[in-house]
C-alpha cells in the first residue's frame, strides 16, 4: 500500500497550490482528484479575476488572503509562466446610491490594505477605458486578470516537478484512522498517510464529515456565463463592473479575459446539486437581457460558449448568512487541515491559503525545507504568440510547430503533443484544450476536434472507444465504423 | 390513395401527384415533362437507390475508401448490400472507379471506389 | 516570394478558379491547401448528387473533386498541401506555415476560397450540460467517413439542413438508430430530394417547428428535451418531451470562414457572412477576390465551380487591365422576401450572374429585376425554397449607368 506524509484531497486551484507549497518541504505528497484532470470544479468555472480585496470584511481570512495573494501575483505568474495582466478594474456608477455603495467599499478596501484605490470622474474613466459607461467610478489599479485553468495546471505541474504525486480519476470513498495514520480508501485502492488536507471544494463538507469535523454547511450559489468572441472584446482592456449593491454583490457584468474574450455574467441563484453545472434557458436569457444593458455585443453572432460555476459558500446554519473561509486544525483530528467554504476569492487566495495550511502543520511538527525545491515551471510555448522571425526560428528547430491543428486559436501539433504528454497524466480531449486553448475558438473544435482525438489515439495508443471528452466515462465514440485490425 | 412526390430529375422540382389503387398507378398529375412522369412511376412501382458508404482498407494512407454503386439498385436491397460492404476489406493502393465488390448482393450492380487511396509505407516518398 | 495569384483553399472553388486561370494564360499560380489532400470538404461528402448539371452525372463528392484535381495536375499548376495560411495583409502578403517552415508570398491577386465552418451549439444558446456525444453534422461526417469512427448509437438530429439529413442516412446505414430530425422552422431547410432519400426511405420522422431546449447527461449524453415552437420560434411551455439518446447531431447552419479576410481588411456582408463583392467577385480590398462557400453558402457544388470560373475570368481581366480597386457603385437592393444577393453592388460594365436566396418557401412567384424602377427581367418560379439558391444571368446592357438595381418578388 502506498504511504505518504500528506494526502491533499481535491486538485482545484487551492489543492494544487497546497501541493506546491508542501513540496517546498521534505514531505512525500499525494494529491487525490476524482476527475480525470486538475481544476475540474469551480477552478475552471469563474471569471478569472485577481481580486484586490475591497469587498471583504476587514480582518477576515478572505480579506487578508486576497490582499496577500494580489500583491505577490506578478512574481507568481512569472515563476509559473502563466498568462496574467494587472489590468486594474473600474467600478462604475451613475446615481447617488451607487456613489454611496462604491465609497463604502473603497473604505473597506483601504482598511484591508488595498493600495491605489481612487475615485475618478467621467473623463478619467474614459481615458482608462473608453468602452465604459458611467458618471464616475472607483479605479482599482491592483486588480488583474488571469487564466484560472492555466494557473491551476501550472501550480500542479510545479508541485509535481518538486515531487508531489497526482492521482487523477481517483475518488476518496472512505477515511479511517488506523493508529497514527489515516487510511484512505479510494476508487483505485488504498493509501495511508500521516496528514490529510481537505481542499475538496464543493465536497469539502463531505470530507470534513468523514474527518469527524461535522456541522459545517455550505450553500451553492450558481452563476451562468456567456463567453463572447474576441472580436467583441476588441478595444477593451479593463474589466468594468457596475456599482455593487449594499451586500457587495455585483449585477450581471461583461468583463474582458486575459485572452481577449468577453465573459458576460455570472448571475446568481441557489442550487442544491453539488455538480449542477447545466446552463438553463431562463438564466441564459437573463444574461442576454441584462448584459445588453451594459454592453451592446451580447448577440448570437458573438456567442462562443456558455458555462456555469457554483460558489459553495459557508453559511451559518442558524442565520443563513455567508461566512468566512475556514482553515483549521482541531484536536478532534490533529493531523487534518480542514478547508471549508473556499469560494471567491479562492483563486486570488490560493497560495496564501496554502501557506496557512503549512503553518497549521507546523503547529504539530517541524517541517524540513526541501533544498531542491524549484519554484520555476515552464508552460507550453505558444506558436501563435511569436513574431514572424521567432516563428521561423522555432520551425527550423521543431517542425511540428508548423502543423496548425486548431485554426481558430492558431494551436500547432507540437503544442498538442506536449499537452497530451503532460506530467500529470491527464488524457482527455479537454485536458488538451485547457493546456493549449485548442477548441476554444469560434468553431468550438469543428475543425480540430477530429485531429486532436486522432493525435491522442496515436500518442497514447488508445482504442477508439477509450477516448474521453472531459469527465470519467465521457467516452466520445462507440467504436469503429469498420472493425478489424489495421496492418501497420 | 393520393401520394405526392417531389420529382428530383431537374432543379424545377415539380410536385407530382400520383393516384394509386391496388398497387397500380391510376393517374399522374403535376409533372411538366415526361422524365418526371417516369421518375414518379418508378418511385411507386420499383424505387431505385444509390448507396454511398465505406469499405475497410488495409495498408492504405487512410483507413477507409469511400464507395458507391455503379448503378442504382432496388430500394429494398439497401441493407443486403450494406451487409456485404461491412464484411468486405480491400488492400491499398485503390484507384477511383475500381470495382471492389462485383454484383454485390446479387443486384447486378458493383461497388466501386470513389477515391484514390495510396499505399502507406516505405515505398512512399518521405516528407 | 512573389506570386501572381495565390489561391487560399484547394476545394472546389479554388480548384475551378485555378484551372480556368491557367487556361486563360495565367501560369504563376499557387494553391495553398491546409489538408493533406486537395478537394476540400468534398472529400468527406461521399454521397452522390454532385455534378448533375456540370457533368450530367451523379457523382460522389470525392469523384467530383478528382475531376478538377486531375485537371490541376495535368496542367502542372503549383500547389502545396498540409500548409495553413495564418495571415493575409491588405497589401496581399500571404503568410503560410507548414512543417517545412514559414513562407510569405507577395501576391498580385489573392483568391479567397476557404469555405465555411459550422454553427455551434452555443451560438444557439442551447442550454444544459456539456457531455460527450454532441457533434455538428460535418464533424460527425468526418469521423464516420474519414476517420472510421462511429460517434454513437441512439441519435437525434437538430436541423433539417442537407448535411443533417445526409448524416441521418449515413448513421442509419452504419447501424445507428436515428430517432428523428427536428427543425425549428415550419418548413425543412434542406432539399426535397434529401427528405425523400435520407429520411422517408428509412422511416426517420421529421418534426417541423421543434427545437432542443435542454441537454442532459454528465459524462456522455443521456437525453435531450425537445419542445414545439410558436410562430416566433419560441419554445412553447408544456410541450417539452425528453428523448433518451446518446448522440445529438447539430445541423444548424454554415458560416463562411472569413477570419483571414478580416485580417486583410475585407468588408463583409452581415447577411451572407461573406465578402461584399461586385460582379467580378472583387472584394473591397483591391486585388482580393472571393468565391465559393466563403463568399456565400452554396447548396450545389456545380454552382461553386461556375462561380470559381467566373471569378477567374474576372481576375484575368484585372491582371491584364487596369489593376484598380472595384469601381462598383450601383447598389443591388433586395425585397424583404429576399435574404441577400451576390453581388451586392455592381459596376454595370459586364454581364454577370446574380445569386440570391428567398427567405421562406414561395409558390408561383415572379422574381423581377428593375433598373431605376424599370423592369429589366422577370423570372417565373413555380416553387422557390430558401434551400435552393436562385441564379439569374444579367446582361450589362440592361444595368449599365443605372442608379440602382432592385430585385423584387411578386406573388
């Protein structure tokens, strides 16, 4: 049976950040993830914002971690070679109520230590973001935009190169305490470990219960999104949010992503289904309706994709109000670090939370630093981003960069192959998509999907019926049209 | 019984009305040319179809060669033809027009290749 | 590298244009094709029905393509395959990439012949989950006919376009159970021939005025919910029925693939999704011409070849003549019953072919061309369908010096 010092349950952005931070120490680490790839839950279903920290209660973990995570992100993005732009954000308003609410959050932000918040007039707003409508705004220069999937993958790959082992497509079924170890029963066999870190996101209460840390309640706040064509985003560079309401919530908005697409949404409604990711006619129509008020390009000719995410917020069982993050180590389970209710700004807070997990572990034992730890991870070189002369040079060295597979996003065979041979062992078509942006363009795989599935088959020697789309059992094909063997 | 058939003999696409009783054609109305009348009569008494499908190839640059019948067959023979096609295999290289299955399912029609398929392997030039 | 003519796309439009250019004396031609073989989308259209007017035969797509490929090869016209154009500038510099390297061509003329892409599920905002098992019809066709892969067993098809109906038959022949074809309009969007030979032959029901309102299944498709729609194409509450299936095929429209055209500054017509052209197929960018599906979605490849050939003759005139921007200033304005015309504006200096589509099925109508209010031509049609492109030859003499040309429908 496999034995580890620490088992991290859940490979979302927080779980992967924890694995990376733990790999700075001399610990054998495994990460258990029930889906075939990392970041399959809400980590890949959000707006991709690096929050500044002005909507969180001062002194809360949300506030502290957001400000910390925000400040260090230029360095993190460089270390992990992930796309990031400190774009700033404008929160625009029209009425006196808007102004009141914006000023309230400006004050909160300042109390939280957010730097650079300033009220700006219409002229300045127009200079910063000509596409924004508003009489006045708050400008938050520290806000930024990133690709949450690339970030999650990068954290995982960096953890992996520093020794963490990832077990994908492996679900935790049962936990038991056997002497001074935990014995975890998974869908693919048992593992023992000294420490368990619960970063299971939407299933954090389930794992928390398994650990004997009962009584937590989370509620699912679901939000649907439209992704719009990059053409809709032309000329826009700064996320524009409408003034928050008294509770700090934002109405439907349209923001630019790091790749130049526009995201419309999310809206917000309650769901009970842990993985209720289906979009609905009613809510998509609502997004179009509300989106058009802010942005005129919310039209079918620009629709690329729709998706939904669910923010599992911890709520007070008696009052129903939303509570702060929980990150704890209790005497009932001294070798478990329990994270419950991690939702927005989870992306921004991932590494600060991970460092706090380490601190919790250090309450119990001395952790020796791993002298071989390397924080630098390189991503897949993207042909589409190079200049003509750089392209020429790369093609001389690696001709496979000359075979364009995804026409819409300009992704080449060399990139696809590197994505297929990813260090974590994720083998689905979506795993390739998330690592290269192939299939994310306007034809949604109409041209490249047949090629990508063929390359996956070739490179991994997979049978037709074993090619998976995204989730477990998401087999894309039922078999060959004409059976029989191929003579090589 | 009245049946309406859209004639496909030319782009005019006349809607032809055929009166059928006891399996026999009583009248044909709506066609603007004799070809239409013939097509419609055939459709009622002895409908013919072509079939386009694929045959498995061994040793070719592609796994399948697209094929069709060289002349239409009776509509009710479609699945018998398909059974033979599914069981067949051929070897590359294949030339367009090459007969792969002669007198398939005893229809008097042949299955012919509709594409060239080169042989895969060392004999081909390296890129 | 300098080239007189660079043709982007070696499908039927590009091939026909190349052959005609060569035969009219232009020799310095390069066809750039991103696939391994020439032929374009015809390679996967293995069904027959191609070449009825051109060759008076009913050929399969690959056979039709081979006729033109043979002509290209016989003439020794230059082409490259496995090569993708990644950029075109307004100055006609074409950048192409392959495993052999990156090449830039300075062209005197660029011919856009890139064809189209398919409309996706999300463009229609079809809600629900995102499981495996949802394919646009062209992709399903590529899997079945080119890759030897069967996408599924229990199939529902949304859209009665030709490709959807063709795939209904194709999947049935290969043992799948096609439960039905659902069409949002109150009339079918594909050709009557296909309704007969792809659906009726196999007892596959066609439901008009229906659409998909939900998709169910976490990993692989488990079912789709279908509802009836009203006269505004809105789903009617209470009519929802969930069908258990493992495959949803979408045949919901083609969109001309003009991303490269936009990079070159070519103006598009939002009604066609293709370039704004004059009767010489000359776009708003000087020296850049367009034909085939990239210009307007065609239904008969025979017309695509003819369009490619007309374009080629116009290119020859351009190269041998004034080499100036299009001087088209006579607008072609159409009746509300007509979806679009190609060309959208004309110079009035040459005979041309007007292509158009009507917006909904009409019976016993007359299409009338007027020049400044005067009737110049009338075409009687017993039956006109949106699925069937209408082409009308127009003589330059009838439109020369007109202020505007109007295309009206009387019925």
